[in-house]
């Protein structure tokens, strides 16, 4: 009985230690993200009056941020849970095995969240340090400079007549596209997860799902151009950054191409019971 309790405590400490070690980097990445989006101000960039690329009208988002976050987080999370449930469906006969399943799901979530924060931090750092003007900047800012006599000058001394501070700040955050990088990371990670964790019996259905996810990321980027939220180069770099981070996280952090390490997935059912200890 005593040895059983000691083993329970030892295993619980191992799990607690891993959770703490997971939390530290997630917190370290999350804090700069929070600060950037709450108290930071973007670099104030000037403009040329003859720059037609920033004179497009302001439009609402085809894909608003809340919808982006719903499918960006939702699809990978549902994918992970569904595939893990499918792969362990024959080994969920008691409470201990369900605990082991939940632990496996947790261990799969952590690299995904780490990757999301990594990609988003790169994106937001670029946005605030570069301060590229969005295609609708002139429409949103309504600068107090008459371009009739300053057509070919680079104007830095100006003031926005619009009183919507939030919109003006956002109009300076064009590079790189957050929608493109976030959707590219999440969908690419889900594609890699399906590729390595779902068996070959799914056939072309598996490939169709992977294509649909990548198509969703590509379409999201296209809407940012047609909505005049980003220049095409902002979207292209966002796609490349999100995809690259997803590949690196899949290979070197989640290690989806490798078999699981047993020490991270040891089910509670392997803990000796009181009867087994007594018999021993």
C-alpha cells in the first residue's frame, strides 16, 4: 500500500514538472504578445502623395478576426482530438485509460500553442517595428496635408484628421499579414498532423481534407488583398512565415514524424494496484 502511494506521488510529480516546464515558455512568449497588442505603438511612417497603393477605400473584413480565431484554433484542436480518439478507440475501457488519453491530447496541444505564439510574435514584431501603411491608410487617416502642391514629396510632418485612434493605429500595421500567417500556421500544422498521425486507410479522403485546409489558408490571404487590408507582398510573406514556422514546429518541437516517447504518454493503468503490491 505504501509503495503504491509513493509511486502515485512520483508519477504525479513527473506530470506536474512537465506542465510547469511547458507553462514557462508559453508564458514567456505570451507576455511580449500581450504588451505589443496593448501598450505598444507602431513605427510612424511617412508617405508619398503620389503613392496609389495606400489610396484604396476602407472595407469591412470578409473574414473577421473572431472567425479567423474560431477556425484557426478550432480545426487543429478538433483534428488532434479526433485522430487521437480514433487511434486509441480500442484502449479506452476504464478511467485510467481515459486519463492516459487526455494526457496524450494535452501533450499534442502544447507544441501547437507554442507554435501559434512563435508565429504570432514574429508577425506582431514586424507589424510594430516596420509600420507599413495599409492600402486604405489615406481613407482612414485623412491627413491634413494638401497633395496638390506636395505631389512628389515624402511627407512625414502630418496629422490624421480622423478621430478614431484604434483605426489609425491599425492602418499602420500592414506588414506582415496576421490573417495570412496565422491561418497558414494553423492549417499547415493540421495538415502535417493528419499526414503523420492518421493511417493510410483514409486514402484520398485524407488528401482531400489536407487540400481543403490549405485552400482555406490561401483563400484567407486572398481576402486580405481584395478587402484592401494588405498589399500582396504582406500576404505572401505572411503565408511563407506561417508555413515555415509550422514545418519547423512539426519536425523539431512536436516531432510528428517520430513515434511517441513513452515517458510522456505513460498511462495511469500501468501503476501497480494495491492487490498487485500485496501479492508481490
